[in-house]
C-alpha cells in the first residue's frame, strides 16, 4: 500500500481550511469579536508551527541500516535493522518503510513508526523469511518525519539498497558413481608419484630413499630408521555444466528449480569430499557475475558457485558450443556433469566436444525429457534427476 493511501487526513493540513481560518480572524477583528479572533490566531499559529516543525524534522536526523546476512538458503530468516538518531533539540514523529521488491518474501513493505525525543536514538528491527531461490532487492528505506501531532510530514529516501541472495535449497541425494580421474590411474600407496603434503604413516627406512623422507621422531621412538609413507598425488576435478535452453523452450520452471537444487547439493557434497569443482552455464545471470567458474578448490569457490546458481535465470544467453570452444579452458583430468532438460541435439554436440577433449561426461536430465521406451537418457552414462533425489524417492 502506498504511503499516500496510508496517511490519515487532517483538517489542519488543508490549505482551504487555513484560508477559512484567516477569513474567520479577519471577520472577528472587523466585528470586534476578541475571543473569536484569539481562537483563530491560536489555530493558525498551531498550523504554521506544525508546518515549520515538520519541515525541520528531517534535519539533524541520521539513519543507518543493514541486514544480518545477505546470503541465505530458502526458509532461513534474515534480520533487518535500522538505527535512527535525532541530533537536535526538537522531537519528531518518525515512520520507516522498507519496500521488498519481488514477492517470494513474506511482505511487500515493512514499516514501523515511533516518536523520537531530543537527542534520542531508536532502533527498528524486522525479520523476514526467504521463500525461493533468487536475487531480491531490499530498500532503499523511505523516512517520513513530522510533528508529534501528525499534522504535517516530510519524506526522504536513503540511498543505500541491499541485495538478498537466496541460494538453491540443499537436498539429500542418492549415492551414485562418478568416473575417477587420477593422474596416473593407480590408487592407494601403489602410485609411482607421491604427495609430500599428506603422510599416511611410517615404515622401516628403505635403502635409496632421500634422507628428507626420514621421520626422525618415529626413528627415536623405535630406535631404528623410519621413513614417511606419503599419499599418492591425485586430482579429483569436476565441471558442473547447466544448459538452460531446454528448460526455457519447454517453460519448465519447476523442473529448472529442481535441477538447480541437485546441482547445488552436488557441488556442496563434492567440495566436502575434497573435489575441485567448477561451473559453466549458458544462462543469463541476474546482476554482475561470471557464467564460467574455472575448476578450483579454494575457500571461496563453493560460495561463488552457489551465488551463480542463485543468480541464474531460465533464459539462454551465449551459445553453449561457442562458450565451450572459445571461452572454456579444459584442464587435464576433469569429469563433466551435464545438466539439461533432456538429451537434445545441443547436448549431443557438447558430448562430441568433450569426447575430443577426452573428458568423460555424465548426463543428468529430467524424467519428462526421457523418450518413451528408454530406460535412461544415456544408459550407464546418464542419470534421471528424480531418481537421485532422496525426497522424490521417499514420496514415491
């Protein structure tokens, strides 16, 4: 609801009423009605004083506001706080309204009001719940100040605007296998290349090993030379690819959101297991955010992937094949997990690209994209999204 509709009309704020009061004072003076004239002067003085009071209400008034967190998952609560301080001797009546643009949040406008005495500070707090994935604008707040009687009001808008980023919901997934891509293909301690960062244990020193591999503490404990056993070097790298064209053509909004939930949950699971994860998509991003996140393992990578999925819109941007051929740098040893509505011609051409790059691909498609009579979109190299979601399995 607009503030103009919420405002309570007052006879004192109408210019026509002020004009009638002035006429009443003139007639009272003309006819010698002293008491009526004094009453008219009091009413007119109250009007003028209230107007000047309201005009000075915003001067010397400072407001600071922010959110407890601007990156949340669906269902989580977000605390909004605004602190107002009156730096003058004149008390004011204050009302705050914060618009929430786009409606998956609880309310469209948050509002509170309070009176501020001289040099007083007040804090306004709200709590909202994010309902759906996306990027939402909060604010900027509108401040309305006036006299304590509420006759006149003046308004200003703060400049700062907040963005609330709601990640895709994380869901439990059914276990499934991903093709392993070790550098030398030899698991365990049998690998010919060892990683000196990860120590598996110790053993008796073998003649010919470098002296730097000797574990001196273990040697002192066992009273004979001991050497370190290292974990073999390996690189577990996964590229998540989200193709949005099929979802956009079929207008499958619900399936699109379901697919992003699987992608986000899978990215978190892989990161926790020590995989290096990257993301590429041909969808349009809401706001400034890259569509290609190179395969990497660092503390900020999973947050960047979740934010990209939160900003991803169900509209195709750049051509997927052009992105793969000209913008994507494919490191050695990655595995691609390809998410699309169905196994269409674009997915087949992308598969040819990865085959030439010697990159194994596992396709994840919606059940609606499965052709009648097929058991899966790609046999052993394909997965149906509904079949790996634990929620769907429990409902079934």
